[in-house]
């Protein structure tokens, strides 16, 4: 095989990319970057206004994008979105499964359960107080919301014999965090599913990998990490900063290098991987 230049290895121009959760903070940054660099982007989001905003930013910068309102938990909605994308762009090259998030109903306020919780019951919530509906919602949004789009958008890629799926897992999948049992477990399912699907689809030319972001401020975690009244870090937020060797949260743009690599010919023999992007959080023991 002839050696390729760096620009050829990392070339993603003219790809057609579907981004679920594309109206959010992290995936919105992905969609904008891709669209500004010659990728045709379908921005999918449950919130049509959010999808329209991101798509509008891409087109205003000279890129090509469409906004599609879509519910990743409803197959009919996904299939309608697929028709819209194929009508607009003719094919699908890459799927980014970015829809996901946490929910307060699936979150404990206590990091550890103590005997005092039973002696003097109060407003603090532990594992025993988790709302099953909140837990089910978090599992559905993160895991089923990755599986269903992979079925719907992966099928035309499989039929064409080429494609890439990039899931969004989390560092919580490697080491679960206190308070968010459902989210950590759901992201662990996404990582495991990434490996399973990579094996299953390898014979039809589809690579499947995942990004595992560390701590980035998003609409889903802000309530845990930033005090609404003061705008300052909560005790939990400060603990995260103190345990991140780089001493800060990640910026959405810092996910883009790994994303472009996984989408590009440079990663042609890479499948079934989960790539940590965490500022060194997982490498630090706290000592």
C-alpha cells in the first residue's frame, strides 16, 4: 500500500455524517467543526430549535448542514430522519451517537450511605431512594438511544460495505462515580456495546469505536457541578478539578482531534476501542 500524506490520512471532507444529540454542548461543537471543514452534517436532536441553531451556524460559515428533529428512542422517528438524510445527501458515511445524559431522579444526593441516614431521616437521598422511572429513563436514553440509531443508520452503511460509528461513552464507564449509579452503569453498557457491535459489523466494513469524555460542563451535569445561586463550583465540582491533573474541565473542542482520527482513514484498522479524553483524571490515584 502506498504511503499517504498526513492530509490524506486525516481527510474527512465530503463525508456525510449524522450526529444525534447534535443540538447539545458537546455534539454541537462536533457538528460545527465538521461542517466548517467540508463535512455534510445532519444535526439530529429532540429539540428542533437546538438542531436548527447548530445547523444554521454551520451554513452561516459556508458549510452544508440540515437540522432534523428526531427522538432516538422511537424507531419511526429515526427512520423518518434517515429518509430525510438520504434524500438530502444520498448516503451516510458516519454516525455519531451523541444523544445521552443523566437525570436528577436517578441521582443520589449522598456519596456514601451512613447509619445516621436511618437514625435521622431527612431530605438526603441514597441508593434506596432512587426513582425507578429515573433509572429507566437514563438507561434508555444512553443505551437504547445508542442501539436504535446504530440499527437505523448503520443498515445503509452496512449495505454499502463501508462506514464508521462513533459512540459517546464516559470515563464513568471505567470507574463509576458516586451519586450517579444509573448513568455510570448505562455508559458502561455503551462501552460494552461498542465492542460487541465492532465485532458484529467488521465483516461488512463498518468500524465502531467510542469516545469516553472525562469532565466537560454540559446541560446534563451542570446542576451537580455548579452552584446555581453563586455560579461557583460545588463541593463535588471542586473535588473533580482537584483530582484532574490538568486542573480544569475539558473544552468541547478538545474532543475533536480524537473524533476526526476515528472518522478518518488514519484509523482504518481501529475498531472496538473506547478512547479516554479526561485530562489525566483516570491516571491519578489522588495521592
